[in-house]
C-alpha cells in the first residue's frame, strides 16, 4: 500500500530501513487479531512459546519500483515454465511421479525469494510450499505507528482481508481445475507430526480460514491417511483436497504411500504437487533460467530473456569439471544442494573449509552468484543493530499476491534472531523515492534530550540519524541516560508552525558516547498509549521549555 510520506526519517527505502523506528509490532493488536480469527486467546501463548522470533520488531521499506520488478520476474518465470520445451526439459530429469498430471492444479503458495538493496535485485530461489502467508496476515493487522507520515504505508486490515479472500479463491481454483462438479467440502493440511512443527500455529489459522468459508479442515500427519474404495480418507472421512506442507517433495517415503497412491489414482487434488516442484523449485531450474542459449532454444522471447538475465543471478551445477574455478571464485558464490530446503546444507563461499568443499563436490550442489541481502536497522536489547532481510513474494498463476520480508542475522534466513522474523513490507511510491527535491519539506522531526534535572538540549536531526546508524558518538554524553522527545512538526517556509505528534522514550549513552535506545521505562514497564513510554513524559514546565526551544529560537 502506498501513501504520502513525511521526510522525518528519510525519503528513500534505504534511508527508512536505516533510521525509521516509528513503527513496531503491537502485541495487543496481535492478541486481538488472533482472538478474533480463532476465538481462542490461548493461541497467542502457543505462538509466542513455539515461535518467539517469528515476528520482526519493525517493518521493512521497499520502493514500488522494486516491487514492480519483482512482479516482472514472477511473470517472466511463469511464461517460461508454461512453454512445452521447458516442461519437457524439467520433467525429463525428475522422478516419474512428477510426470503425472495433477488434475490441472497449478500449486498454491509459490514463494519467490529475493535479495535486494538500493542497487540490486536478485532472485535467490523459488519454493513450492512457502510458509508464513497467514502469519503475515496477522502481522499486517498488528502494526502500530507513532509517526503520522508512515501510517498509510502499512498493508493494514483491509488489504489483509483481501489477501485472505485471495487465498480462498486460490484453493477454489485448484479444486475447480480437477473437473469435479461439486463444491469443495473437505481439506487436509498435511505435514509430518504437524503439532510439533515450528509453524503449527499457522496451520490453525488456515484451519479457521477454511472453516469460515464452510469448508471442513483437518490437520494431519501423512500416516493418518488411508486409501480405500477409490477415496483418500482421514479418520474414515473422504478428503477432497490436500494442502501439502511436506518437504518430501516427490512423496518417496513409506509414510506417504496412501497419499501417493491416491494422487496417482486421481482420487484427490494435491497442492502443491511433485510436478510443481520439478518445474519451479528444483535448484537446477535456476541453472536453466540463467542459461541464455538454452532459453533461446526453448523459444523464450527476447524480452523475457532480458528480465531473467537481469534479475536471476548466474547459477551453475557444481562438478569436478569446474571445481577449480568455483573454488577460486568461492568468495563471490553461494552454494546450495539441488534438492535442499530451508537453507539446510547451504554455504556462503567465503566461509567454506576444505572439508566442506569436498562434501559439496561429492554431493549434488549448485553455485549461485552472491547477491547481498538488504539491511534493516532495529532497536532491540537496548541498542541499534544492523539486521539482514530478504523479500518473499507469494504468487499464484503468475501474479504476486503478497510481499513479506524476513529479517535475520547469520548466514541464511532463520527464526532464531531477537527482533527478527517475518516483517511487513511498507511500500514507497516513486515520488516518495526522490532523493533530491527543491521543495521545502511540509513536516520535520525535532529531537530533544531531557536529563534528570529537567535540563533541555536539542539534538540536530542529522546527528541523531548518525547516532542511530552507529556512525557517530558524543563523548560529553558518555555514561548518561536521558529522556528523548521526538516532535513531528508542521513546517511553513522552513519554519515550525504546529506540533503534529509527540513521542517520548528513554536513551542511554555507553562509555564511548554511543547511542542505545531503551525499551520501556526504568523498571521495564511501559504505561503509555501507543509507543509512548509514560515514564519519559515531560512535566508541564519541561513541556513549556520544549515549546520555547522549538518556536522562540526560530
């Protein structure tokens, strides 16, 4: 969603990702969203205990131009995959089950994962069972803002509701493609030991969504399935459609025998399915997408080839024939197993040891040109930390349904980082991305420090941003603790005219004078509304002093 943006924290996505702390996860709103959707307040406790780092503390900002490029890549790949030559090539190297016609089902929740920064966008991989969609619906409903200039950038409740409808429509299309002339009655969400899965709370959200549409839904392990009298059964009841969250992409294990038999007998709609994995998610497809000669032979048009060449990093199969060259260039490469998932067995080249390299050579790996992830600074653990992020586009039938970010620290995405996890994507319009403007800003941010005696000091905004970015320190403030007042002010001809919004919190400076924001009041409690820490509020006299500094000094 786009909206008018103030220049409080910057006018580019990069600047906002570096310095905007105005928006955070509203735990109360999250609890309300869960209760509303499930009628079960205990789910929040389950979610927080099972997935304590599934939701990032802050959103990620991405320009609309970047998201348009993401949509172009998704369309280009969909057009390529639809070609008979691509399908023949991909399925030729896949197990026989991938050859089976999946009753017209396309496969739900394709996940296109990108790394991006101000200069670069690169497709890292494609997943056919991308998780997190329903969690991102909750997240969109649980954001809060203290800056009126960025409130409208949030996806919000209306857009989240639209995504839920799109999810139901997507499953309805998968069922309709089967040709069965009756409504979808029963869905099974399938994963191994589902109640022990990290994202089990999301399964419950999907279950509730299906049931709200009058569709019976059960969450099951594949061993609970049986195939009898031409039907796939769970608990003795027939299943129409299986929402497949298994990572046994070709249904090869014995646990999947009933599902495999029913799928091959055309007795159930399975989505996503083995053919979708072979066509999109096998890492060898990344090699094919960057093979210009092969794409031309397949009949991919020049415009589509140009998009793929620009946004899909060069990828090659690892073998003894190119081993020496890959080892020499390893610092600019990322290595992934052909059939891996969830970053398992993936290595950044600069961190490779000889022992791991030998394992890669004896395994089945691809080497992908390294594209650095984005960077998002967050305030957590009483300090500002630089985090990495990637962008996930959930897509169906060649169209992007939803964009989400995953914030993390470490070599690859994970849900173990304090302050990390899924983050909503806030979108800036092209006008808001202008880095140079001759216009006078209509709003500005003024920062003040208040010490325990009530003494006031203005902190220039440029210096404040440098402190937040850990690019500067203030020796005279070393070892001290202050209340911070952040006033969002209307401007006219470069002069402040009206205070639009006020925010208060605590900051501390370490022994070197470096800046560290604090969460909550001195005793760890926050009694204010929104993001405001009530313990940091100024007295009436201090408030008058702040107004004097702001208006009388102009």
